[in-house]
C-alpha cells in the first residue's frame, strides 16, 4: 500500500514498520497516533496472512547454505589465457579470490563509512528512490517476505567516487569486452551497485545479450544458485524466447518448495548439474553466458 500510494516525486522513507511508514505518508510531520485494534471472532485461519509472515521471519535452514560445488581459485595463480580456456570458453562458473580484497572499496565500503560519505544520496531501490542511509536502516530491520533490493545501474553518476574505488579485473578488461567497443550511447547497461539484507536478491533469470557477468562481494555473504543453459531451475517457467519468466513470488518461497529438487540436480551429468556456493567477502563470482542464476 505504501508503494502504491507513494507520490512519484517523493523518495521512499522507511520508518520502523510499514504501518508507521504509511501513517507518516498520510500525515506528514506527525510521529504518533492511536490505532484501533480489530479482534476477529474465534480463531482466524489464513494462508494469505500466515505464509508471508512465516517467509519473512523464519530461520534460514542450514541445508540451504551448507553445500558448495563451485570451484575457488586464487586469481594470482591464473593467467588470462588459462581463465579463458578453463572457465570462459567451456562456460564454467568459478569463484576468484584475491581481486575484490585488493580494491579500495574493500577498506572503504563498510556500512558506517558508506552512510557517512553517501548516506544522503538517493539510489534505485525496487523501482523507487531511497537514500542510502534510509535503505541500510530498512535492510537491517525489515522482516518482509520480499525485501526491497538496492540495484542501481546509475550509481557511478549518483556517487562518482564509487566508480573509482573498484577495478575491472584483467580477465574482463575493456580489451576483451565487445560492448566497450560500441559508442557510449549504444552500449547496454553494464554495471550495477547491489545491496541487500537477509532474504533479498534477484529472482531467477538469464543475463541479456548473451553476456557474461562478474559479481564482486565487498561486505557480507551472498548465496548463489546457478543452472546451466540447457537445464532451467525447477519451479521456473520461461517463454520460448526467454522474454517472460514465471516463478514463485519470493526467494524464501522458492527455497521452501523447490530447493530439494534443485539440490537433486547436483548429481546430473556435468553439463546439466546445478551449482551453488556462498560467496564470501573479498571474493568474485564469474557467471558464464546463458546460465540461470
């Protein structure tokens, strides 16, 4: 309801709960009010109310993060030609260590430091603008089934310093990036800042334009699931051209229903086997073209 009623010109500000946020939207400047309580007769049973609450508050089962089968390699031990032959050409995911940990961002992008430097700058969050400080407060306190996810393709324009505090790894530099050869106005979007709390993230998709991707983790941990191009993930239905994808509404809901089927795909032939890992601070994941993730 908050997002539906938020005026287009307003930045999203989250206040403790969505109820408080909505009341402040209705009555700007007012910080307290009395709310009437509604007590239904007898006992109320409602899956529509229970499952969103459960998916937003339940503990994440250990088995969802315990298994890992993506190879880890120290980037210093790998040449560009070896990376190309072992991972890029065969389309094999790999976690590279020793890259992100050498970035200035690895030292400068703690939550407190980010808030001090960029806290008042608005970033793109779930289709709305939200200051970084407001988003970090929300991400650390919310119990939403589908938490809002900061995913901003314009972060380098909003906060230019950020673009100077990481380096494109030599495995992916502009000499090997075909999109970099296009005129700037023709180049598709190619870099994003992503920040999220527990349960947040992106739903299953394949990156567009037959592109490969790399994702460097500066803070926290990030669970990754991947399926090869010829083996779509369970519970996900894609149209013939891949433009439309149908899947459960929340990540927790997908894990609860379909993770056992996904886990069983570990034992398929290598060309169809699912991959998963928890990427740690200072590590970088390479996602080959065409892979579901």
